[in-house]
């Protein structure tokens, strides 16, 4: 094999140069790039990434719950007192429920959904405040996070199916 057609390149990609063709005096030579076969790990990660991308909307609560861990850990590491600033946010969903009931009174299922949403938002805000103040792994906070995530994900899937 001549040096002009032998494979050259770095690991993972092989470049093969095809010599000049007849009748093409000033044209550049053709370059064919043949990629290396992907590893089994890369194939598995591609499949998992494709599934996550395909089901990205149903997994929004999971993504937000997973994002909450490093954010609250960072808040705890930088400023533990940020939990004191976030604590009043836990009362906002209850105030929202009271205002909504006063402006647009509801009964039965609408009231139940409003109360459930306010309860879920209150527990999420309380967990965020406690995790920012004491760290996301302190005491029962991981179990609290797991239960809140489970309820949020289930409610999200139920609401999305009903529309």
C-alpha cells in the first residue's frame, strides 16, 4: 500500500487520501473520513440519551428535583443563612390558595387540585429552605425530597394524561 492511500490520523478517525484522478489537474484530492466503530459504552450512553431526550417533557419534575440537590448544596456551602431568606417562600402557596378561593371560589375537584398544588409547592419551598440552611443530606431531608419528588412526578403525569 502506498503512502498516499494508507490510513493516517489520530485515534478514532482514519483519513484515507485517494490519489489524483485523471482529467482533474487543479482539483484537490478526495478525502474520505472513516470513523471508528463506537464502543459499547458509547452505544449505551447514546441509547440512554435518546430515551431521555424523547421523554424530556414527562421528566421535567425529575430534572428539577435533581437540579435542586446541587443548588441547595451550593447555597448551603456559600451562605447557610440563605435558608432563612427562603423560609418565607413556603407561605406563598398557602396565600395563593386563600386569594384564589376568595376571588374564584371552587368546590370539589378544583378545590382539591388547588389544595394539592399548594401543599406540594409548600413542601417544595420548605425543603429548599431547610436544605439550603442545613444541607440537602441533613436528617430526614433526603426522604422528604424523595417523597416530594414522587408526588410531583405522579401528579405531573396524571395532569399531562388528562389534557
